[in-house]
C-alpha cells in the first residue's frame, strides 16, 4: 500500500473515487493538509485546517484510505471503522464515544471527527468494489461559530497530539480492521462499538420526526429504536439521528 501526501486538494475521497472510476484500484492512503471541498455525510461540508501551511497538520487530520474490498456483507462497516479509530486514539475508553453511524464524539457529546465511506466499481474485470474510507479528526482548537454545539479536538485530552502522530496511531490498525471486517463482518466489532455507543439508552429523534428510545445496534450495525409503533431498525444512510432536545450534530 502506498502513502501519498498533498498540501491541498478538493477532497481526498473525491480524488480516490475519481481514480477508481478511471480504473486505478491500487491500495493507497491519501493525506492532505487542506481540503477545499471536503464532504461529510449527506453532502455536508467538512472543513479541514484553514491555513496550517505545508507539512503542518496541526489543526486537523484529513485522509482517505482506498482499497479493493469484497466483504460478505457491507453492513456495519462505518461502525467498525469508528471503533478502530476510537480505540487507536483513546485506548482506555474513557474519552471517546461513537454516534451512529459515523461520528466520533467525546463523552461531553461534542464532535471530534467523522467518517465518510464511498464505493466504486473500477473499470476492470474483477468482482471487488473499491472502497474509499474518508476520516477527518480535529487535532487543535476549532471555531464554534455557526454550530449549535462546540466541536471537540484531540489536544483537549491528548495535549501533545499532532496530526502525524494521530495518523501513525490510526493507520495500521485501520487497515487490519478493514480486512478483518471483510473476512468476518461486523460481529468482531459489535462489543467494542457497544462499549462506546453514545446513543444507547437515550431518547433520540429521527430525521422524519419520529422519537424513540435507542436500544443499541443490531447484528448488522443497524440502529434499534423503540418507538410508539414498536422497535424500528434504522439502516438507511439518509436517516439523521441525534439526542432528542439537543441541537443537530
């Protein structure tokens, strides 16, 4: 697997998706200092370091991992990735939680980072799809203007953290765990996710206005919400979930 660094790019995910659609299915880790058109879930913008300068990844860590993958079941991949990243950054399990389906939260319900997973079918004769796993982590202080909840950053609980060191902590376990997911699915990660589940046991509201009590996730990583109509399994990436009565995260 190659590792590439660029000082600035529109989006590391977008670049690897472009390559895949053009037939380049090589495994790669693409890291940038600054994204000009970073994307999060549901098309929301993701801002990386605003003006850190070349080689200075001190405000945020932004990278994408791309590789061919053929899991038996894709369900729960974002949760497995989240569990891997959280374990790498917070081995003791005291600081980070996981908000279904793809956010890293601190124990204070503040967003530290996010995950965006996309897939493409390269124009080559192979059965495997090409998966692109984009990850953004706040390393240093971030502005809270325009946000209902102030963002979190890694240096709050790891004062000496830098983006290169965080990447070194995250990358190798992430590759191993993605391959582990391909071989065994979500099951090996279910316990780790449950231990960090930020929504389990809380009242949540869905994007359609439905309110219910979160009962964790199912065997495929689906969100389980007990509503007035019974237990619902939420799987669609178009569903936004947040603690009821709190601002959107």
